C-alpha cells in the first residue's frame, strides 16, 4: 500500500517515513507543501497523511484541491493546534480523520489501518492474485496452494510490485527504486539475492513457476506458457 506523507519538520518526516516503512507501507515523503500538492495531484496513493502547517502550500489547500478533483483518497491530517475550529474545518474540507501532535506512533498506525480498511471500495484491490498465489494487502497474508507463506517486509513489497505488474519485465533499477527506495547500483546484488529468497519461498515447492529471470533485463512474474 502506498502512502504519501506531507510533513515539513525534518525529524517528524523521517520518523513517519521510517516507522510506516517498517510497518510495511511504501512511503513517499514530501517535505514541503508544493511537492506534497504535486504528488497528491499526480500520483495514486492509498492514503495521505497531511500536516496542516506548511510554509508554502498548506495542508488545507492540498486537501481542498484533492476533493475538488473528486479524489476520494483517505486523508489523515496532523495538527499541532488542538482547536475545535481546526478540526471542524478539516472535516468539512473532506479529511477523514485527524491526529493532534504530539501523538504516539502506535495510535497513528491504528488510525491509518482503520482508514485503509474503511477506504477500500469493492473496486479497489485488497487482494492480489496470480494462479494459486494470493496476497492479502491488509492482513499481509500470503497463500500459495492454500499454504501460508511467511515473508519479510521487503519480500512482501517485492512480491506486491511483481504481482501488480505481472506480465511486465521489471528492470532491477525499477525494483530498487520501488522496493528499496534507492538508486540501483549495478555492483550490488541485493535484488538478485532478494529474488532468490522470494523464489525459494513461493516458487520452489510449487507449480506453476511464477518468477522468471529475463537475462540482461530483469524479472517478470507470469504463469509459464501464458
Ligand atoms: Ca508543519
């Protein structure tokens, strides 16, 4: 699941990005309102965490633009000011929930999960599948042939990416940026190692084989012979 965090305070931003990343989300962090506004309007997120007090384009504006564009992406806003007017304004503008700073990370995580559960309409995907492999994005369960498979967070993120883009050859550079949030350095074999581990878990003891190496290009998830 992809989250956007818009937060100008360096420490809070890093903290949110790291914590949510460790909780298994793919997090994009915008450190100012302008970038946050741009990302919110141009990319798809499952949820947006929005700081209200931003130096340039404030959280209200971002929220307003989103709703004016018929975007239903759930928005959780963060406010330092615990005034009734702020909360009312946020909710009137179409925020789904709010949290007053400072907050406990556990509470933020609980709110995020609740909003994601609520925000999922039947059209959106909560479960991803290919052949007899099933991923549940909320419970984070992975089943192959009805057997439960335990993946690390990175393996889960890697599999989620592969399954969302099944049939496409994904270059290592794309996998590196999407799953590891890093630029691909051809000296590192981190991706190949991760693929090998993932294969051992989801492919080695099952048929049909799903992960395919495309030499010199990258990896592809596909039912053989499709
Ligand atoms: Ca702020």
